[in-house]
């Protein structure tokens, strides 16, 4: 989104939370959301700089110079990591004194480049002469820092930030780089990615100190490179030279470290982790999803169709196989065929053992039922373990006593990690449902890491056969067929599969069963004028201004690094009007639905705020809204402000139901608030109310609400399936995958688009013959993106066909080489562990800033839960009985704990009985961390982000034995 549009599209907190956007410090929050820095700067420099003419006054130029100073200070970390100031000092001569230049040069010689860059910035930010900033930009251009120039010119550092993961990888691989790469050979091919002076220095070091020192210098220079394409350029140079380091240098995005999910308070009820490819706001845990695909063969003997036998054939021959076939074609039946054949092939005295993995809890429940009903009639034992059932179940006994086990994947990850299950060799067949998720740090990949370590480690134990099921393998970020083939090969390597099974010989039969809906694109118009948006935008700016003042007085903003993306943690009092981006929600409703519904949404929110009691700040913000209420009411009731998008949506629905009164529709939208608004619009529209809309949203908690319960989700789906009067279901991304509604013949994507896998899944919701899929959007780019997805789907299919022509031995060798490369990367990553900060720090209540404990008092229980030892901490909190007491493993959740200070009561975590001890389990989100020496404060979202020295819980440290809770 362009920066100049920010004030009309995001409220204060929402703007801080937009993924992928880098935010400066609190000093720059105001300018960030209220003006286009780039446009203003260009205007400003008409009148400042070296001899440039212009019409800005000196005060205006000074104002812009001050703004540039603040922005440069905010993004100084990026500058110091990239810039070698000695390369631009000659161009900065008009502004820097000789002794300052010498000081910077000495700093580089004595302490290093980053320290020199920090000193350079200090001198630069102290300059008062007009034109210093333009002089700095000109110097960057002359020296060759094109990427850094662009980032500062636009104050957008995303391109430089996107290189961080490659810098980290290169740091880890530096020892291998030094010993395997001849810098003289590849320097001409990567020179465009370096500063010319750096190239000269690398050559000089090679001549004076040798090739290894030259390679080390090259790594140092690449780590500072601001050129967006340097990772790919390096990859190409290595491949041209056939350098074996190219096997380690994998140019792939999002190679991030991961850590097991720490479960606290309400999250502690399940150890199940589900990770999906959702991109829109509804990216909650989809384990609470709707009913899974049905499997008709549970009640009658299997009578597979020819295309299903074709899909099962390679797996029945014992080959590790990915089965890629459309949604609704009966892949569950195919998996039953494979399992039955597998279990029956063992000679007398031997037994097979099958494990089936289902990401989503309802799919797990359905598959457990399907497998039980079918296989128990054949004399096989079937059982299942999920996060919801694992607390009171001994997994090793379940595995030992049953022939088929249905798992949610994190259960197996946990039991392999803690040694409950010694290895995957206890199984003879593993089936991964929705196997396209096998990537990065998904639990599927964690399981397969274990498998591949065993395979590549030379273990003599037999490994299980592997089967993957999916409607789409995807192609990632591939731009052409070759890249798509590489992506698919990596998925095959992750699953150790040598065959991709698709329907080729029985396509006609498949097409009779699974109908591919027609796809239509509709460009709809938005309002030409929008007074409602202008009023709300003004209220948002006032909220932002007030928030900034509170930052200055009470809070701090700290840039915290998580993975490869920085984000800002904000230390603010717990004001609901700041923390809940309701204005932004209202603008989304207004843009895509009725003004009336957007206004009702805000009125309901402020009613809730008043009912809960509010302080002076919230009272002021509420009063400002109420002052505008009469005008907002008038605007929202004006018929001329009707949303033209809704007129188009109404036309499509009326037309389709005129053609087929029995149509069944799923309407996909972005947010839960929009679901409610469109439901009200349909119910109050006399021409559409006959549709009797139902809704389906996720269960996960958001800033808006707690979502639908699992029973409510099931009820909504059952009603849509069975109640002929309910003709439309309005859903968020929770309905993308796993819903089997064969009679659904109309899918409408309302300003809703994602990646190619999502497109195939949502389109697969409409399976009836003659079904249609409409994409309605006012944004031409959205239509273009969906067309690109269609192109990528064709590319995926073409890539699979090409791979299927390969000789199987050649394909296996390709897969093996990828596995070896990936293992080298994993092993090298595993050797680098963050150095914990051993300095003692304070934990303060995040709300009232009262002292809670020292980091030296914190202990880690069973790897991922954090408690505090000593009597002093017990006096800092109060307890209240937990509304949902529950047992999990050695823990019995009994109470919630809150800050004991008057008028605070901030949530700190829970109180549990752990074995024989009553202990608090605190969550880092309840606290702010203060450095004892400097007083600097930081907030952390997860314990893993807080690098303090972690000590394990020791029962002997308990100052007292078990004690009763004071409730």
C-alpha cells in the first residue's frame, strides 16, 4: 500500500501491525502516517542543496531537513549494517571536517566498519548546514550504493531487509566458503553486486594474504551488499564455475529458524500445532475447521473407480508416492486401498503398522471414523491421538497395540522429541494428508527431518513407506517451468518420494466425477466520493496524534528482530481504543458493504467501551466520535452513497438464482466483521432475503472477538448441507479447505484472492456439474493476480507432466542430492545457537510498570513453561479460579494470576499444580523487560524472542513445600 494512503486505510495500531512493513521509531510515527515523505522531500530539495533553485522558504527546508534527520535516525541500524563510510567520505568533504574524516577512518581500522558507520552517522546527524541530506544521497549514488540510496529516498527498507536471511546463511556457511571458493574466479561475475572499491580490496587481499583471506573479505563485502539480486547472482556464478559450494548456497525464501510452540494459559489446552498457507486476516488455527471430506466407502465394500486404482498403483507397488488429484475425487478411498493392500502383504508372523496424519482436528476425527469403520470389520485395530486427546493417553501404548493410528502431526513430533517413540521405524507406512504443507517448519517437515536424518545417517533400521495426498503441490515463487520443477522436486525430496501419481489414463472418467467450475472475473466500481471515509480518517489521525503523545510521555518503541522481519513492540497503557483497530475495520466494511453497517459496527464498539467503564483518554476519544455521529448518521442514510459493489453482487445472485432456484452458494470474504455486515445486508434486502444466509468463521481469537465455537461451525455446515432453505454460506478463509459440499454450485470470491493452492482449494468448494466461480473486485490488480494463479496452475500441471517423463532412477538421484544439500544446511544451522544475555534484568508489569521479579528468579519447566521461584513473587500477584480448569501432562491448571497492584489486575498467566508443587506459570506478554543499568525497556511477544540465560526448574530450589492457593 502506498505510504500516502496510510492515513485513510489504517488506524494507529493496525498500521504498526501490517506484515512486511518496517516502522521507524516513535519519533517518526506522526510523519509516517500523515504525509508522503518521498513527495515532500523532492519538493523540499528544489530549494536546498548545492546550487539548486527553488521556491521553498528556509524554514520549510529546515523542517524537511529535521524530518529527514528523524527518519535517518530511526533507520540507522540498516545504514550501519550496509554502509562503509570510508567509500563516501571524499564526496562528503563540503560537510565534514578533516579531523572528523580521520576519526572515522581510525574507527574503521581499530574497531571495524559498523562502528565507523555509527560514528559517521553521529557526525552526519549533527550537521546543521542546508543541503546535508541531499549531499549524503548524492554521495551514496557516486559510491555505488544504489540499494541504500533507494531505501533512504523512499524510506522503505523492505528490499534490504529481505536480504537478511541470506546474510545469516552466508555467516553460517563462511567456513565452507573460505575453503571451497576461489574469489578471483567468481569476482568478475558478481562485481555488479559490490562497490568498485570493494572489488579492488578483494583483489589486493588475495595478492597479499592469499585466496582464503580474499574469500573471507568477499564474504564481508557481500554481507554489506545493498543489491537485491546478490544472492541469485552469487548462485549463478557458483554454478557456472561448477563450484561445490553452490550445493550449500540455496536461494530460497523464508529460511527461518523455528521453535516448538510455547503453550500458555488458554493455549495450553492442546499441544497440537497447525500451520497453513493462509494470507488474509482470517489466518487462525484451522484445526477447528469445518467438516472434512466425506468418505462414502465406510458403509459398503470398496468399489474403486479406474482413476482411483490408477492413483493407488505406484503406492501399492511399494513406492514412496505423492498422489496429486482434484478435491472431491475420493483420495480418502485411495488411501484406504493403499492401507489395505499394505497390511495384507505381510507374511504370517509379521505385521504392518500404518500412521495417517491429518492437519485439522475435524479431518482427524473424520478419518479416524472412516478408518475404524472399514478396517475393524477386517480385524485390524484402529486408534487416534490428537492434541485434544493426548493428555490422558500413553502414546507408546497406542502405537504398540494398534495396526492403524491417526495422528495430528505435532503429537508425533513431540513424542519423537521426548523419546517416547524411539524412531519412525516403528511404522511401516506413513500417509500425509494435505502434504503440500511439508515445508519450512511445519510439523510434517519436522517428522520428515527425523526420517531423512535416519536415512542419510546410515541407519540399518527399516524406514516406513511414505505417501502424500494433495489437490495441488504448488510451485512456490517459481517464475517459469524450470523453477516450478525445482520446487516440486524439493517437495518430493522433503517427503522422500520418487513418484508423483496423477490421473492420465482415466481422465474422462475423472472429469465425469469432478467438475471444474467456470471462472468469471467481474470488475466492479467503488464509490466516486466517500464522506464517511474522510470523517473516519480524521478521527483516526486524531487517535494517532494522541497515541504519539502518550508514547513520548509514557512509552518506548523498540525494534525487535524476529526471524527475518523486524516489528515494533509498543509499550503503551492498555487502552482499548488504541489496541483494537476498530476504525480500520469500519473502513473495510464501508468499502465493501454498507455505510450503515460500518457505522453500526463503531456504535456497538463505543457502547461496549462505555459499559465497561473508561478513563479520561478513552472518554475524550469517545466524545470525539459522538461529536461526528450526527454527520455520520446523515451520510450513511443518504441513498446516493449506496455501495455499487453491492449492486453488482446482488445482480449476480439474482441472476444465478433465477437460472437455478436450487443453487447453493459460498461467498468468501476477507474478515469476520465483513461476514456479519454482508449477512445483515442480505437479510434486509427484499430481493435476496430468501437466501437465508448462514456464516462460517474461524475459532481463533482476534482483536475483534473469539470466533465461532467448533459446535457452532458444525451446526452452520450441517444446516447449509441439509436445510434447503439456507441457500448461501458467507465464510472467511476457514472454509478454504476441508469442506465437502458436493451440491454447492456457486462460489463467489468477494475481494478475495490468494496463492495458486488457495485458488484450487476455494474453486474446489463448488463441485456440482454446471458450477461457477466469480471473482468480484474493484481492483484490477486482484484480477490480474488471479489470472497469474491460473497461469501458475497450468505451469504446475506442465511441470508435473515433465517430471513424470524422467527415468525413475534419475529422479531418485535428483531427490537424493537435494536431501543431502538440505541436511548440510540444517546441520550448519543447528551449530549456531544464540548467545544468552547473562545480565540480570527486571520484569515489570506491562500495564502499571510495577516490579514483578528478576530474570534470575525465572525457571524453565519441561522446556517451554516459565515459573518464578521464591516467596517474594507470590506477594506480587493475586489468583482467581480459572474458568476452564484442566489437566495436561504433569500440569493441572487451577487459577489465573493477575498483578496485585491496585487498579491494575493485568493478566500475568496461570497457577498450576505441577507434580507436587503449586507454581505460577507466567507469560512474557504480561511483562516488560527493563535493563537494570540503562533503564531501557523492551517488550517480547514470545519467550523464544527473549535471549536471557534460561535455567531449568529444580525442585530443591523451592523455598517451601506445597502450599494452598489464596483465592
